């Protein structure tokens, strides 16, 4: 996308009074941001654009800036071009087709990484931030199995289940999409900054918020509608009552997506939300094949809707995917180790490294301050 078009995206999103609903109507009518920029303002009343917004846009178009605003558009533009970041506009042919069908699709999507993963069949894997070791293991194993069957794993980059889902997908040599509640330039939470960088190489980071946007409380429920909107189905691994994961599940049902969950014991507090979902009609799963069988026809439809592969020269310009085989062994272990404790045997099984080598690598990582040892195994260092 041209730098001038990127600037226009940022100016439109910063325009006072130009809500998402108004911007959606403009983009769906004119097809592109440049189309909106070059449009005849006499047509805007028919699109239910309030006169003050039309007048403010006219002034902005003449001057190329927004008067009386604290938003530094040039700084935002620098953030987008430094990475670089692609921006996809509602109404354009390359906007993710499934996301386009929800009631309130984001007018603009900022994407860092390989955006073509947004067009592939996705399974959302979400759950508690304060997950149990069993929940984290389930998230990793289901995500690994999903990518081995050709799906992309989508989640929200949060601590707990989200992080385990992303890590499980990457460790299996697959791709993962992280939907963020901040601007594209900042990884939140900070403890996932390394994971975020890995996702930008083996998948992509996605947000509807312009650079500089902070992780405000109200951003997270809105982020959840994108997680489910991009996906064919949502797997809730572990959820308490109440929880953000149940909000995602509710949004998924409103969007017509399939919702899956695990059958936890009634004595497992982190699984009570899952039991509630089962009571309300979610599909019980015990292995990823249970999900794939139900989504098989939808996967075929999604692949039919996806755009063709980009030209060979464009693919060659992309960073090579860092799958399990090409990652250094210590990086494989760091990808697998989350915030909850994981044992040496489980790390050896997931990494397919000999236990003796795992122990040696863990000792080195512990000396470097990247992991911490406890009675139950190893976890990420709080300072890393």
C-alpha cells in the first residue's frame, strides 16, 4: 500500500465524529480509502454521514491534516512503515471474507506478517489467563494437532491459554494469528513480546486499532469478535465463570460460528465455564478430530473463498517461516514453556528432543535467567 494511502487511513480513523459505523458505510460504498478520499461530498448525506463530519473531512482533505488534534499522524505513519504493516480496508477484494460477514467488521485491519494466513481455515483457541497446567497442555496439544491437519490457530496473545495455543501451533511447525487489543507496534502483555515477534514471522499480528492505541479495558471484548469472526470455529479450552472466553463464545454463536469445549470435572474451577457452554449447546470434544469432522465442509468452503497464492517473487520476499525443524533447540523449548510450570518429560515429548538434551538446555536457559525451576518443572522467568 502506498504511503499516501496509509496516511489517509490514519487521517480517516482519527477524524472526529467519524465512527466505525460511518467509516464502514463509506468503505463499503467506495471500495477503498482512496475512493473515499476522492469521492463527491454531495453524495455523503445519502450515506447518512452527519454534516459536521462531512465538513470536517472536506477541510482535512484540503489541508492533509486534522486541526486541533493531539494525534501525531506522521509518528503513526512511521510505525506502520518501519515494520512494515499492511492495512486492509473493508470493501476491498483482499479483506478476509469470513470477517466481512459479521455484523460489525472492523473498517480497517492493520496486519504485520504474512496476511495470506487470514484467508486460510482458522480455528480460534481461547481460554483462561490463569490456566491450570492441564489446560495449558490441552491448548498446546489441540493447537499442534490443528496445524498438522492444515488449519491456522487464532487467539488473542493473552497470558495463559492464548499464549499456549500460539506456542503449540509454532512448535508444531504451523502458523498462528494473534489478534491484538493495542496498536500493532506494541506487544501486550510485555511478557509475550518474544512470542509476538515469532508470530510476525510464522503467521501474523492483527489489530483494528491505529498505532499508539493502549490496551484499554474496552478494547478486549471488541478484539474477541475479530478472533471468532476470522475463524470457522472457536475452541474454549478452559474458562471460569464469568470470563472473557465466554464472551468470545457468545460472540461466536451470534456470528454463526461453531463452539467447542472440553468436558472438565465439576470440581475443576477453571472448567466451570466450559460446563456452562456444554449445557448451552456447545460441542464436546476430546481430540482435534472431533472438531475437524464437524468443520470439514466449512474448511472446503473457506479454501474455495481464499484468494490465489501470491506471486512467487512476493513469497520470496517474505521472511522464512521458523518451524520446529529450523529453530534452535533452546528456542523450541522457550516456545513451549509458558507461564505455568511444565515438566521435563512433557517438554521432551513436544519438542521431540532427548530428555538428556532437554535437561542440558534447561540448565543453560536457567543460568541465562530465561526460565525458572520449581518442584513441578520449569516456567518462564518473570523477568524475561
